[in-house]
């Protein structure tokens, strides 16, 4: 007998509105973003979100719809010289919402194999155009963040990738169960569970921020990487405050605490422990080598050309903008599911990100202009792409100013 997940999915939508977004009376809600349109298959869930948003007093709910099939059709049939074009109005809509202090929820539900077999150079051009359209919104949100979050909804292509051995009619149901469990929807009191979880994340961040390590050193199979940290860095995670002070959860689910690397002080090499999906293409087991903060060598079992195009997006795309720690015992990791979706896979393992750094991870960062942020060690880029480097075989040390090392993680678990 098939399970009726509708009540649990409805609770999930309610948690997104009340906990992840914390929508306030009178706020508008934008579903979708300039970089991530809402798949048409998500329409029933979007209606649930809208209902809960209106019930807490939202003034208006608007959706930026998209269609994966149209994206693939464009790559197959459109003029080869047209991929630098985009839809500027989508960026303008998001910027207007941000300037007005409204809320935004982005739905991450990409088919990992959507663009398999397509020309990586054309995909890169299309992605770059989208990033340019998004730039004004991204810049505004970096200094004056709105209460926004990223969530997921199963789609047929994504569910088939995660659970290929199940009958098609069961794949989305099984992915729904995994998402609901990861988001603590099945807890006896989901709100209380999230409040406790957020407090624990905050406590770890406070502890590491007080240490003011000069670097994090990762060691394990295929990895020997020193990630320098700028003076005044902060470790954050779980909950964040919008520019107007609204507490929200930017990633739903979340298990990480994260900070920003110094853009010029990353040395060594690192090997990924999970696939990375970018623009509808999976990049499998790749190694990056760094010198003076910049990627100087790459190799990948699959998708190397796509990875190379990503790193060439702009100057900052070849440098790190995030370093994040996640215990191997996190619920998402222990599920044993490879989601092929960064929102989930990054919350199953330590990870680092190429591209834009978050200004809130540096003391005074949100008030800095780009030049000052760059001079302080922050990285600037159109893009931000997380990839997973953690496992039960990874150790992490914090390096003090006098060169002494202290254990932060051992075999993937917290050591403090």
C-alpha cells in the first residue's frame, strides 16, 4: 500500500514558511531566483507554500517558473551564437524584492543528468549569462540580506538518479521520505527539534570563532590542504539575520558551520569525496591543487571540461570563498543516500567552495565595499560552488598564530 505523505509534506511547507523563512506579516514572497527557476513539476508544493505564507500574513506570493525540458531543447536546437543571452527581468524582479525587504525561497530540484552529452562550452556561456543577470541581486543580498532560504522538492529526473533501482512510481515517494527526514519533519515536535539543532550549531560556531585559528588543515586520502583564514573571521551556521533583523535558516536542511578562507592563503591538494552536480552535469571524483590561494591543477574522473569552464568563469572562480565543517555522523551522512544535490550532499560532509565569499563571515564585512573586502582576504566572484571533501577518514586541525595545532575533527567527528 502506498504511503500518504501529504500531511508530512504540508508540515514541511509550514516549517519552510515559519522557520526557514520566518515570513512576516506584510512581506511579499518570491519563489525562485534569477539563478534557479522553479520546475513546473513543483507546482502542487508551491501552492502549499503559498497557502502557508498567506496564512501568516504574506501580502503577495510570486513565482519564477522554469522548465528543464526547455533548457535542454535550447541547447539542442538554438543558434550557437545565442547562449550569451538571458532574461534580465528575472534579476530585476529579485532585486526589487531584496530592496523592499521581502522574502525569497529557492527550490533546488535539478536533474543531475539533464545536460549530459551537451556541449560544456555552450552550457558555460548560458550559465555565465545567468550569473551576470543575477549580479546586482547577489551584490545587494551580500550586504543587505533578505530572509531567504534554499529548499528541495523531488522531481522525476532527480528521483530517478538517486533511486535508479526502484520502480518509477516509487522513486519520488522515496526521495520525499529522505527529504522529510533530513529536515526533521518526522520529529515529534519539528519546531523544537529545529530550535535545539540551531542552538547546537551556534555553539560550535562561537567556539571556533573565539579560537581565531590562522588556518584549517585537512588531511586524509588524496587530501593535504591548508586553508588560511583572515583575521576577524567568524564561523556561522544554522540561523542568520536579514538586514532588517528577521531570523531565518538560509539552507533547509543545514548541518554545517562555515567561514571564509583567505583568498591568497590556500596551499596543497584536495580530493572530493562525493560527486558535484553543476548545470545539469555530474563531475565525479576530482582533485584540485592550490598555490597562493589559486587553483593551479585539476583532474577529474568525469566532467573535467565542465569543471575547467567553471573555474574560468572569472578571476575569483579559481579561489575559495567558503570552508565548512560537518560531522560524518550528521543525519544526512548516516542516511547513506547520495543525493546528487549540493543542498543535501554538502550537509553530509566537510566542504569548500570555489567563488564568492560571504561577507557576514568577516567582522565588519557586510559594511565593506568590494575593494575593502578583497583587501581583507575575502574573495569576489559571480559564482559560488560547493564541493564535498569530508569523510570518516578526514582529520582537521586548527592552526594557531604561533604554529601550534589543535584537533578540530578526527575521523570526521568533532574533536572538541
